């Protein structure tokens, strides 16, 4: 997810946790009135793996280590 500074200009990227939160958000969906995404909880190891990849990627980007 991108962030902006006080002037509205791009500032930096931060983790959105979208893949982690999507299945949890679906638990509050009402299938009687909405088209709901299937609910799921990522196993702890998969959650850690997603966080590690995202954090390592953002760290490399912030340190200008991406090609």
C-alpha cells in the first residue's frame, strides 16, 4: 500500500496485509445479502512466509537494492 506525505505526494510503501486479512474480513459478510468471498485463516507458517517476503521486498526497495 502506498502512503502520502502532508502535501499528498507519494511517500513510501507499507505492507497492506491483504492476503492475510481477506479471509478474516469475509467472516463478517452476510451471504443472504452479499456475494461473499470464502472465509479462511492462513496457517501460521504461511502467514509468516507472506510477511517475510513482503518485508524483505520492501526493505530491498527502500535500500535501492531492486534491479
